[in-house]
C-alpha cells in the first residue's frame, strides 16, 4: 500500500476537482482540454486521462504524470502537499462537473473483494428465518454466504476502510463508491445479499429487498452506477449444480436432461434446493441468445422456465413466444411456470398456458 499511496487519489476525483472539461471518452480514457497547452476554444481535448492506470498524458505538449502530480503542478505545490490537501479537502461535489462510471474489474478480483466484504457482514435472525421460510435449509444458507446488508453509514465506511487496509481497491467493483469526504462506502438497501456465483467465483451481489420497490420488484443488483467513483453491475448469471457433476458426463451421455431456468436469483436457489436439477439463474431477463448459448453447451432435452411475478410483469408476451418457439424448433420441450410468492411451499406451480396467446 505505501508504494502506491498516490493511487489513493483517483484521477477522476482530481479532474472533477480541477473542473477540467471533458470532451470525449473512449474506453478507460477520458479526454479533456490540456490545462498546460490548450485553450478551451480549440476543438479537441489533447489530454488523455487514463482511469485504469490513474495517469494523464497530453498528445500535444507531452505533459504526463500521476493524479497527484497533475494537481500539484496546476496548484504550484509539492506532491506531498497536493496529496495532503486532496485527502483533507472536500471535493467539489455539490456541482460536480461529471460523474464517471469506472470500468468493471475482472471476475477474479471481484470474487476476492466480495468475499472479503461478505465476511464483514452478518446474517441477522429475521433474515435467516425469511430464507428458511422461502424453503432453504440453514446449511444451504450458510454455505452460500447469504448476508444481511449493513446500512448504517458509519459502519459502512468502517467496513470499506478495513477492506482497503487489506490492500483491496474498491473502484471498479459494482456497489462501491466514494462519499463527499473521499471515504469509500457502498450503496445500501435493507435486505439480503445473494452472492451470484459462476464457476465458484462471486460475479456480483443480488439484493433481496425487505420491502417491495415501487410495486415493481423485490430484487435489485448491488450497483453504484452514476455514483461518485461508482461502477455499474452487469446482469450476471449463475449456474447452480451439484459439486460432483461434470459437464463432460452430461454432454456425452444419452440421457434426457432437463434443466430449470429461473428469472430471479432467489428463485433459482429455491428451485435448486428443492429439485436438485441444474438451475440457471438469469435475473429479470428472458434473453433468448443467452438461453440458447447456454443450452447449446449442454445436451438439454427439456427446459422449465420459471418466472416470478415481477419478471412476468416486465416481459412482453412476444418475447416469451419467441423463446419458446426457438427452443421447440431445437427439439426441446418447454414448460412455463410462475411462482407468485417466494414462500410457496412446493414446486407444483400454476402453469401458464403453453401457447402464450
Ligand atoms: Zn498539453
């Protein structure tokens, strides 16, 4: 940590604070008017701000350096003074010129950060009870690391600080962001974190909310898009299967294989626990291409498409029809199911008309 202390000040903070005008953004690079060689009347910004490497370079006058150096040069101070000042001062947040979304870090790094993060959260009794009522066992809940979300501001910052002390960086991790005092924190909602695993790595965190959000959903992503130094979550998917299950066996066997596709994570867990089939969880999405590409990699003969009441609400009949017809054309038998309430006891659910009108 000591070696890259200058990296503690994200360069996007510095350009916000200096109010450098953004002209363009390509990938991880933001272009601004170069404060050393350029007037704002010129058309293009020559200075390239690399958000990943936390440095700047001007294609015209060749000025370059780190985030701290940029601030120090423009404010005529030493790097040390610049660093101290940037840490102490509240950035210009009230009229912040721009909000940036960080590029997302890869799944290996996200897995490390989210594991450390979940270790610092606890699962409260009322949430344990709720998950058990949904139909999961205590062992299953603990094994999958479901946790209650800490929502108190002070505690949230303490958790983030502990993670930083472990050497973890929180930029590029969906859910995390910086507060006005430069301290890292995260977007919190009252509810339960559902880690979304793929190949035993946590891709992201889904949130099962305590209260329905605007009659519209009970589930959202842990995401911090458009927050200060925040990162947007993708629509991650999960594949739940037995540990001793091998894809090769499945692909080479002549057995009929039926799988479940669930359009919500908590639903995917409920169904996996009660059926022990392979369950693919694709939150709020019935994306035909994702489904087909997953199914093509397995030797699937039958698909159960499970929806909760919210995904039904948000998906048009045309999309259902399209998915179903495509699967049937591949010789796959499709069953539609709706779960109206996560607490429903068994898996015999009301069937939607197979021919969606
Ligand atoms: Zn320049």
